[in-house]
């Protein structure tokens, strides 16, 4: 019988499209941004060149303004919706990238520097590989710079997102209230166009109502030709997300580390930006809920949803933060309520749904982030429990997209790339 390690490697090889990797066949037939960064970590455990190539191909889609799009369509496969033809960025945004590659027009959590640091701390690179990594670091710097230039609406260095897809947690209840303001738009027959429910159980995916709103937001971006300043003024969804900002803060720390490691000069103002962001985060703290909230920029309201996002701050890299013990206490309250950690939404909430996408299921990328955060805060016992549960889930249900935290069953896509990759990375931790 094949070992799980062998299966994980085989999944990556199976999803490899010759230099970049599908998250899984059929359901996601293109290169997704944060998936690929985690995938690079998995490849690095057995093929460093291939790991670097994954990131190089992702950054081929980088826009001239620095943004790295959440999808790069190397093959223009029209079986997916919204596909390259629908986003139409090559026509709407003149010369959006250097190689005239079709992409989406929004971004995703910036985990590239985190993945690269993870690789460098574990494997030694040949000189040629280091030079390729240095080129990538310069591109990552442009991406982070773009956040502070174009997604910094309050000049607090807490950046905003324009679409639930940018958060990477598409239908999290975090966005329920915000989406109430978004029109459904009846222009397109979304029920017919969306392809995800052909390949995955509809009960495990976002509803069509939500999908209509996702697409309506994109319609608006297209109307403004993806001009960020126009979108700032006219978008129905604009939010400062704690999880996204926690990732960016940690990614900044790792990017500074990479600049120092390779003695690269131009760090811009990264250190100051990050320190300011940490300070300003305090404005989002609630002592009533004991959590950092999100901030709805349209309604000028803080949102305190009991989602997994609140724990991402553990990963942000500021272990001395005075609120950390309270956050860890809150996390501990969730533990006895489920059989498999970590649910993506509070198991105490009425909105908790153990098999619907980001409304309850366990996602291994989230587990990896929380695990890393807890290790940083010296909470190794719970961290190891999360790691053990993640491995157990793979053992009982295979390399799935996400899992039911109550019965451990697998949901969504199969032979999933980032699940396989994180398994490999944990074997090598
Ligand atoms: C879903 C997830 C997103 C991920 C993508 C590809 O849209 O919500 O985080 O990047 O699938 O796996």
C-alpha cells in the first residue's frame, strides 16, 4: 500500500500542469494565488526547483501596479466560471502584466514571503536557486507596497479587501452583514453559469444567492476597469479583515527577514508600516468579545463575528501582545465542542454548519496558520493537538479540500493540492 507521504507527492504531481499546480482538477482548473504558495512548500520537500517554478509562474501574472491576482489563467480553460473571458482584464486594463497573461482582477492573502522563508529555513539552496529567489523577493516587495499604496483607505496600514474572495474565506459568516448591502444583480444566469456544484455537493458550497452577489461585485470592478481608486469610492463591499491583516503583518516580518538574509537593500518602509499596523490594530479590539474585529468601511462599523479569523492574530508575530492570553483562552473554549480541530466558525453559534465551506468545516491551511501561531506563543500542547487532528483527518478521509469537524468526513474537492502540501510540510517540521 502507498504511504500517505507518497500519495501526497503523487497528488501534487497529478495536479501539476507543467510548472504550476491546480488546487484540484475540475473544480479549480487554474493557478490560485495562496494555494500555490502553500504548494511551493510541499514541492520544496522533494524538489526545490519545482517549488521555485510554482512561484515564478504565479508572479508572471503580477500586475504592473504590483498586485498579484488571485487566479492566473495560464490555459484559459472556459469550463470554469468566472473564467478568463469573463474577467476580461487583458482588454479592460491595458497591459496589466508584462506577459499579457489572463488573470482575475482581485488579490488573495499574501503568503508568498511566508512560504519562501519556510523553505529557506529548512533547505539549502544552490546559488542559481538563490538568485531566482532574490528576483521573487523583489516582486513580493512590489506586491506589499501595492497594499500600502492602493489598499490603505484610512492610512492606518490596515489594508482593506473589496471582495469575499480576496479574504480566501469566501462565504464565511464574517461577510453576511456586509453582503446584505450588495445587490444580487440579475444580468447573468448564475445558477447555470456556476460550475462548482457540478463537481462538489451543493450543500457544501456557497448558495446561489451568495454567488450572485460575488459576481455582482465583479461587475462593478469591471465597470471601473479595476481602477482601485474608483472602486474605493463605489464599492458595496469594503472591509478591513483581521485575518487578512494578520497574514500581511506576518508576511511583512518574513519579507524583512528575507531582505536581511539575502542582503537586499530596498525594503521601502516595511518595518515602519508594519509597526504602525500593529499599533492601529488596537482600535479593532473589543474587551466585550475578547477579539479583534473586522471594520466595515461603508457602514463605518466594527464587526465581531465568532469566526476562526479572530485567531489569526496569533500568527501575526507579536507574541508580546497583551491580548494574546485572552485570545488563547477563547480558542480553548472551542476545543471540547468538536471532535476534529479547528472548525472555521464557532461551534457555539447558530450559524455553525459543519459541512458548508467556510461556515464550520476544518481547513488544513487554517490549521497550519493557527498551529504556527500557537507554537510562536509557546502553546505547543494545543498546537500539536491541531497538527495531530489534521493528520488524522487525512488518514480517515483522504486529501480533501475541507472536513466536517464533527464526524471527520471529507468535503469539496479530492486529491487537494494544499492539503497534500501541508501534510508534507508537517512531516518535515
Ligand atoms: C476557494 C477557497 C479559496 C481557495 C480556492 C482554491 O475559493 O475559498 O481560499 O484559494 O478555493 O482552492
